[in-house]
């Protein structure tokens, strides 16, 4: 998942190294990642690791009350103070006033800390992967060599996420990641309060933001992680918009629209929540196996309700909304970047073929009902193209190293498996709309036929002829009414952020 605070190029590079994407110098990339996690560069910036590395090393997190450098002149790489023609604009003046407050405290400290934990963990996995493959020859990979020693340190830093986990009264419904000051005092905010410690979201959306350590997060929630996530999906969406942006940002509005579709606090309209549904698939399979199976229904529901012919559910930043759809529809989702494991989700199609690997190989993905005997507790079967006669049982995840060999991946569903009832509903709505248009077209055709018959009768009786332009005017008026009906009745066109539909014609 892409996230919106702190430079996450470390995670992207680490994932490419672990998954053996190829096409770049992996050793050079590893050295760049080491420099990123171990050297602040001595440059004052708002984003990236600079100025945050020392805080993470000292406290284990970014304190909410730590003082920033006194002269920040830009935010997110966009000059503000020195930009020609900007200082006179009221909107920019308002933002400049906010920057005076920003420099006194670390806003979004929870989001930044968790992202840095994620990056540290991913770089550690890349270092271990290179040592295992024998590529990192110029640096020692044994004993106390630089690679293993730094990997151990990065994993230790990544596990400091627990310092920001607030247990509240011990009830899972009240637990979440929260802000903390330098003196370890908590600076909590309500779960529905957006901003301050969080980026474009609130504690509700970030309370599960630990995709690299799902097992540890499940322990923090008493082994009932999946059930708690499902509870947040069923609860009505709630957000306090009095955040530090000074008003209701569009992410709040879009998250509310997603909530109206029946997804509670999910806020799938923005990046921080994109991992939720697939995390449920592997959250607590031993303690709540029924919940992990119900997660398939939530995934398919998101695929069909939040992605429609009328648009996406929110921001399509750098293509991540489309990427989420394609990966989820295939049944394979990379929940943890920096790992070669894909979560076995819920395929949207009964059959799908993908070209993978180098040289290119065919990966066939199919779905069928689970056999009564012998396949209980198994999510999928894998048959490699090199050994098609041997079926490997898979539960929870599948390794990319297996998939790139090519072969057949068969998802197993329960006996009551219904292939996407939501899809049928959407198609039924579309068919219904088309049928109405067909009915109107038929009525329009009959009206025109009657007018033409009347014209013939008038011509026969030497009455003044009705001009063809009048017929065309009648046709245009009826076509305009059809277009207006489509705009006002097309499902979800307003709630999902898509473009307004001008007209629809039956196919």
C-alpha cells in the first residue's frame, strides 16, 4: 500500500529486492537504503527521514511535542515563503500562519512513526534476502557483519511500534495507536477525530496499521483482531472534522460516502485503509476462523460496491485504486511489502490468466467449490507447470517464488459459495436501466410512427404538411428527457466520486 507521509521509497526498493523484480542494481539499491535508514543527510525537510531519525533513535517514536527546526520554508517540497506571486494570496497567507504553529509541534507524528517502523522492517528483510542469495559479497553477511547487525537493529527499531499502542481500558474496541510526548505521557484523541497525530485520517483508520507484523497486532488485540476489524466495518461511519487543516477535507467527505455504502470506518477512499480487508484474511485464523472466511465477502463487496462504471471510491493517487482492484479481483494481494507472500483473498472471476516471470509463463487462476472430504481448512491448491500432477495445499498466503514458475492456482470455496451476488445486483441495475431506456425508445418510436401516419393522412386530404423539423424537435426533446432521467437515477454516480454521466444509450 502507498502511504502519504514520510518517504516510502525504502519500502518500494526493499519489496523489489525481496520479490526479485530485477532490472536494477540490487547491491546499489541496498546501499542507498542503508544510507536512508542510518543517515539523516543534514538537510532540514518536512518529509522523509531527515530530522526524524534522531528522534526515532532517542525515543523509539516521534514525540508529538518535539520542536521542529525553526525555519521551515516549504511543505512537501513545494516552496511557499519564497514563491513568486504566492505570498499575496489569502489562501497561502492562511497556510503560512499555520506553518508557524506546525514548527512548534510534530503533527501526524503517529503516522510518521508507524511508516518509519514499516520502512525499517522492510529494509531489514531486503538485507537478509541479499545475504541469503549471496549477492552482498562486498559486505560481510556472517556473524557481526554489517548486513546482519544492521538488519537486527532495524527489526528492533521496527518493533518499537508497541510504544504508541494505547491499551485504554483494556477493551479491544478502545485500543488504538495514539500520540505520545517526549516524557512518555499520552496525548490521546478520540477514535473519530481526524488529523493532529494522523495523516488524512484518524485513530480509527490507523488502529490496524501494522501490515508487517499482523501476528503481533493480533496479540495486542487479545487474539480477536479479525472480529474487532469487522466490528469497525459494521459500525456507522463517524468523523470529527475539526482537524488541523481548518475545515472538512475532501478525504473526510469521501470516507463518509464509503461508510454510506456499508463499510463503516474503513475509509477505503484513501491509502491508509487499503490493507484492512486482506489483513482480516490472515488476522486470527486460529481463534476466529469464521471471521477470516467472512473477510472474503467483504472483499468482494468492496470490489463491486466501491468500484462501479461511474467511478472509484476516492483518490486515484498514482494508480493505487486501480491497482487495488486488479490485485484483489485476481485473489492475490501483497499485504506486506518487503515479503514475497501474497494473501489468498477472494477472486472476482471464476477463471483468470496472467503472464508471469521471465521467460514469460502462464498463471491460471480458477475458483471451484470445496470438496466435502479432504479439503477442509485449505484455501487453495497449487499445481506448478513443471509438476502438474502434484497439488500443494495452501492456507492464508502463497509465495511469489511459486507463482512466477507458472501453473494453476485453484481457490476453494465453501459449498454455499455464491459467485458474487453483488455483481449480479449491479448488472441487474444496469439491465433495469437499459430496459427503461428501451421502453422509452419504443414509446418514442410509436409516437413518431403515429405522427408519420398522420402526415400521410393529411397529405392524402390535401392538408398542410407537418414539417420534418418538427419531428426532429420532438425527437430531441425526448432524447434530452432520457439523458436527464439517467443523470438522476443512475446508481452511485454521486456517492463514488465519478464523473457526472451525460447520457446512456442502450447497447
